[in-house]
C-alpha cells in the first residue's frame, strides 16, 4: 500500500496563514515594493521607509504585500513580501521575543513561492528559517507545535522532490517532538502517532533497519488504541497497521505478525463504507495477506480467499485506479500459487493473463517493473514445464533477463532474479540441448550463490541447483572440473539443509549420483565409498514405500 508520509500536510502542502490581513492598512502605499520605491516621483516616503532599518516597519510592509498576494495572486507582491520580511529579519536581534515569529513568516512566504514556482531554493529557505524559529522557541511556548507542523510540511515537500534520507531523519525528529508535546487526550495525538509510525516504516524501506519497523508498529498500534470505534480515520489506521505487520513478517518470519496483519486488514474492510474510494485498495491488502499466509502455512483456503478478495478489489476499481497494475500482478501470483498446488491449467493461464496486464500497465522506470517482469517470467516458465511449448520458455528468459538488466547491483532481490533466470536456461537446455543455455544457467546460478549470504534460508537450494547444472555439463563435455564443482556444491547443500527439510532426501540422492559418476570416470574407490555412505543416509530418510529403493539397487549394481 502506498502511504503519504506527510500526514500533517494539507492537499496543497501550504501553511495555514492566520496573518493574511495583519497589515492590510499598508497596502495602498507599498504597491510597488522595495525594488521600485527609490528614485520615483512622490515616493521618497516609501524609499525612506525601505531604507529605514526599523524592523517593525519592514515586518508590516512584508505582511501587507503577502496579504495582497493572497488576494490578487500577483507574484510581484510575494517577491516584495519576501524582500521586506528579509530586511526585518536582518535588523532584528536573535534575543527579540518577536524574532521567531518573523522567521516563521519569512519561511511561510518562501513556502508560497515554492508552490508558485516549484524552485527548490525556496523550500531550502523555508526549512532554514523555520528551523531557526523552532530552535529559538521555548518548549512551553504554545506556538511550538504549529511551527513544528510547518517544518514537517516543508521537509515532506523536499523529500517528495529529492528523496533524501536526511529529510526522513529530520521528519522523525520533529514528529517525535510533536508526539511528546501532545497531551494524552489531545485529539491530534492519534494522527501524530500514525504519521510518526509511517515515517519509521519509510526509513525501514529505505535502510532496512528492523528497529524502524518495530517502532512503526508501536506508534501505529498506539494510534489505533486511542481512537474510538466510530472514528472516521480508524479504517485507514487499521489498514496502515496491517501493512506494517505484513512488512515485519516478510523480514522476520513471525507468523503472529501475519495473523495480525490479516486481522487488521479484515477490520479495515469491515469498517469501510461501500462507496469509499479506498475500498478497492483495502480489499486488495486483505487479499495479499491471505496470499502470503497461504505461502507460509499451505492452507489452500487462504489462497482461495486471496483470489476472492483480489477479484472483488478488481471489480470495485475504477478504470483510472492508480494501482491497477498492482492488482493484476497480485492476482497473477495467487492464481499461479493455486496452479502449483492443484495443477489446473486454467489457473496458470489466468496467472499469465494477469501478469501480462500488470507489465503492460507498469511504466518504464517504475521501481515495481523488475519484480513484475520476473513474476510474469515465472508464470511462462511454469507453463513451459506443463506444455513444453518453446515460445513460453523463450518469453520466460526474455522477461527475466530484462528484469535483471533493470536491477542494480546490491539490490536484495538480485540473487532471486538470477536464480530463476538460471533455472529457465537450464530448462531450455533440457528441452533443446544447447550448450550455450547450459553455460548461461551455470553463470547465473553461480552468481546467485556468490551473492547469497551465509545463513540465508535459500542458500542450500541454490547450491543444489548449481551442482545439478555442473553435473549436466560434465555429462555433455566430460570435463572433470565440472563434476568436481558439482560434488562441492551438492556437498555444501546437504550440510546446510535442515533435517526436517523435505528436499534433504533428493539432495542426498543427487550427491550419490555425482560421486558414482566420478567413480566411473576416474575409478577412485573413495568415491564409491562416499556414494555408499550417502545412500545409507538416503535410506534412513525414506519411508518404506518410497521409490528410492529401486534407484538404490540400480546404483549399487
């Protein structure tokens, strides 16, 4: 779910200005502003007023021009307001009790100019002046929350433009102060907590620090507790909390987080009116929770619910729904998951259809595009395994290759994308026998293993896949180095595979086959002894009716 980190910003990102009429009496005599006051007939009084370093006079003139700007929308008035207020600030001591307010007004003027012109220098100036105002304002001052709110808006604007992590750090700092300043019964407290939680989640997504996702859940949970059941923002708060629990499950694997995510997403849907524009998104989030829970627990009922809710979200979504591509790819994933469980080709065809729609709707440059290309490639690869149509495996390789080309080095998703591309090259080699495909399979799988850190849950499987490809190339080229590498990879895979992993038996058998091949090629008795050793391990793992036993007799013969 996309989230607005600027929870304190209005729709225009502008300030609430309580001072627009403060100096309206000055407007007639200051129409032309400081740049044009000097040297004009009949304007010596105004010229002297601009040259006079009296701060209050410049302050009043600045407010007057700002008032004219709001009523007439003339950019010249805004420029004059900035010039006058800049003079007021320049001639005022830091110790003047009115100085923070002058700084706030000058920041507000620059904020207005940023909205008019979109030039980054204005938002930089806004942040500079508001930061000074906040630093000079006592913690007990009733104006401090308003100043902090305006500073938060400004950092939000700059973050939206530049994406700098420094703005996230400042936003967390300032929003933490806003939360600390709020009384327990302050009606603004729940939204401040929710905004602070959203900022921690944004920093988690940027930096991957698990402490941030914990804090996001802490603050968002407090916000949910504080609002009554009939609060109009409760469904949104629940939806946000559900996404945060889902994020934490993805990095820590605690099934309790996934159950919480599903519960909160369901409550959010239940409390959302049938005509609310967010209803499609909330049904989609609920469907995603069920889909992930199916992957975690294997209960097919969860996947059926995922399909139901995602289809309902699609039926509710208007043609201009902003995340239509996300709906399509998630539908593809859950239909693909049901195909893998039940084997119904119609589910796989739907996965391909929805995946293709998602890719076609995702613009070039979108950070979501590589993931969607890979998912569609996986669907085509699965259909190739079922129907053996060359066009499907060709499309799978093309899509996965494009995804990898768009994935930067260091991206945490790169190892997975390399692994599935390597698998597709291996599948096409098995079908067509091209050595080039087998070389590409090994190259991608080897890079996958290289990029997978020790302790990663997928490392054993990736080693096993690489070992299998080396074994295939030995059969093709009879290069002894390949069978050596095959045994090395398969041995590591067996060591790293947990005893309760259902793949352990197959990995023992593949290692037996590799040792047997090297024994027949080189004739070293030690390889035969190793083959027998791993056969014994495999027999201990297999149930009595397992088809391993005929294989074992064949190998022993």
